[in-house]
C-alpha cells in the first residue's frame, strides 16, 4: 500500500471515529476489545448504569471503568474476569460524578477504559446520547413576562399577596426550603428550580401546601421543582384556586408526601378551587395518601392535559390511614366531568390494591361513568376523557428521575411558543441529530478514501462494526 493511500485510510478512520463514535481497538499481548452497546444506560432515567461489552483474546482479570472528559471516574468495576475469546456484558453502576454528568441533557465525549492485570490501559472512545424522553423539549414554555418583579424567597413559610395584573418570578433559596409558599394574586407567575419540604408543626391549611396558587389571571409556570416529605410534615404538593389562570406543571418530582384520612390528604396536585387550564408534562409523584385529585370541586375547571406522568401509591403513614387513589376525575358519586387528555400516565398501586380500585371512578363503583379495564389499562368512555392510565411504571423508569430537578436545575427547552400557547401535539420528541452526525461522518470518510483511489472490498463489514457505540445520558 502506498504512503498516500495509508495516509488517506488513517485520516478517514479518525474522521469516522470522531463523528460516528466508533470503537477503537488496540493490539496487545492480551488483545482487549470493548464497546458501549447502543442500549447505553440500563434503565437510564431512574437507576442509571452503564452497560459495557468487553472481550479478551486470553483469559484475564481486569478493571473496567468509564471516564469523563476531565478524567473523573463515571462508573467502574474492579476484578472482572474475562474468558478467552468470549465477550462479556457488564453493568457498571454510575458514581455520583457519573450521575451528575450523564443525566445532563447534552452530548459528552467519554472514554471506556480497560486495564488487564499486569498490562497497560486500553482506551475506547464514545459519545453520550441524551435520554430521548427526559431530554426532549417540554411542551409548554413559560409565559412572556412584562416588567416582572423578582421575589427571592427565604426559609420558612411565605405568604405573598401580589399586585393584580403584574408579572412575577419567584426564586427559591439555595438548598432545601423548609416551609411552603402561599401565592395570592398577580397575573403571570413563574417558578423554576428549587427544593421544598413542609415541616411538622404547621397550624393552617395554607401552611400545609408546598405551593398554593390563588386568584392568578394569566399563566402560572412551575418547572424543575423537587417537593418531598423529608421535613416530616403532612402536606399537599401543589394546590390551585385560580379559575381564571392557566397552570403549567413541568418536570416536577414529588416524593413521599405524608398524609392521612383524618389529617391532610397529601395530594400531588389538586385544583380544588378551580383552574382555567391545567397542563402537566413530566411529573413523577409518590404519596402516602393520594395523587392527582382533579375533579370539579369548589370551582370550575376548563380542561386538563396530562402527559408523561408516573404516580406511586405508598403504604399508609399510619394503620388505617386511608388513601390509595392516585387519580380522581369526578367527585364521589357523580359523573360531572370536563375535557381531560391523558397520555403516558402510569400508576403503581399499593400491594393490597388493584389498578381498578386505585383510580376514581373505580371500575366497580356502580355509576354510569365507572372505569373500564382492558388488560393493564383503565379508561372512562362515559366521561369526556381521552386516553387511559396504565398499571405499573413507565418503560425506562421515572419520567423525572431523582437528582434531575431541584436546586441545580437546567431546563431542556420548550416545544411550545413563548406564552404557553404551544400544544406539542403531533411533534416528535426525539432528536435525529446523533444519527445524522454518524451518517455524515461515514459519508465524509468514504468520500476522502475514494478521492485517493481506494475502493471498498466486496466483503461486507461485520454487523457488530456498524452498530453505534453510544450511551444514553
């Protein structure tokens, strides 16, 4: 082979690796081949781990790890035994640094490293692929604000009386805010990022809600919040009494709400006083009492759109504490409904409950609008409800994984136009950019080789060589 042809082949190979994230193989006494399969992270949202495929030409014991751009260890496994000429798939649990890096919504170059005992390190390059669900743009953007006032919230309970017709941005304090926030008045109100927990010793219903919105007239936008029961108090997560407002709840995680029948009912979301339009996109919630309580109660509800939601019914806080219904669509004994759109809604029931008696109306409540079960799904054909609820957890884990929201939240962006007007309906939520880059890299490589007079051999490449070596982050 001429020097020019060798140079062309080397340049093309480097270009294909850079753009298509192909595996690099190094010759060695114990020849190691390693790659990150296309599956990438195992259960990438809730319990991230890296799946690695490793093979050796001889029997060897090795250390396998994944390193970030700065050399930090993202995942590792010591003392891995590799049989001769037999590939092995390993699942490497991510470190704290790995979770922090690979749960970000962006592409990152990483290095898979294998070090045989007594040998030298072999490194293989790869590129992360963002989780196509968690990192897709949110459906609704925050409202466009006019001369907004920013209010920095402190610790403890806060009661805000906002000027009617004015726009506001509420900023939570760093770390965990112990104490809820009552927000009355204002036009558009935006809360993005932060962590709230309600303590014990509260003395009023207003204090027993992490967020309580009342009498807003524009759009209330709540995004990227972590709300939990870590401070010990009984509380609702988000309560709404704003029949003229559009309320958008996106990328919010609610964990371990405390409640009981004779105390606070611990709703994940409850528009008990009415809401003009309720929009929920990506919500993970767990409660010792109940979940989305959204029937028409003390005020009118115009419509609700609920997508990418997983709810988990926890055992009662106290024996006989009641609860267990994770979705209420009507008041008990009535069929008074309103337009509701359900998309990708999952419910995990208590151990002693079925999906049919964990959603209201139950499948056996005797009314004309009782739920109808088909396999693992429940629907309500006699109500103006489109879609259904599925028993269990969503594929891939929680829609809002632990650690992805809260104090250091970064928004993935929005599909809808500013002002909350976009519906997101019918728009693909998966980006084709990584596949396009890979195809571009291969095309450029082939073009360079042909320009140097190289022709591809008649024998096709191994299918394993064509697969993308990427991880989901």
